[in-house]
C-alpha cells in the first residue's frame, strides 16, 4: 500500500479568519452554491484572489453552476 491516502493537496495555503454578520454569511453561502463551490472557504478564497488581481491563484469551482444532481433516490 502506498503511504498517502485521501484527497490531493490544494497547495500552499494559510488560514484567514473572518466573522461576518449572519446575513452576509447567508449571502456568501448562496453565492458559493450558485457559483459551484462545495466549500465557502474555496469561494471566499476565489473572491479574494480575484479582488486582489491574483485570479490565477483562485480555487476553481468543484462543479459547473448549472449542473443538476441526479435523482438517484427516485431511480432505485
């Protein structure tokens, strides 16, 4: 068995904390979902990278925003 398991590294990263108002958090969650991000952290990192002119370092969405989930429960 090879040594490492799990998902591949996302690269050199550091933690950045923020405590937004609840309404801001809700808006960010909705925007992240619409943009196709699985995590709010990746969405916020992408927004910050674009804002700072570092778009090449922005994490990519995990799925296409228009992609729908398959109704697996209904098909079984």
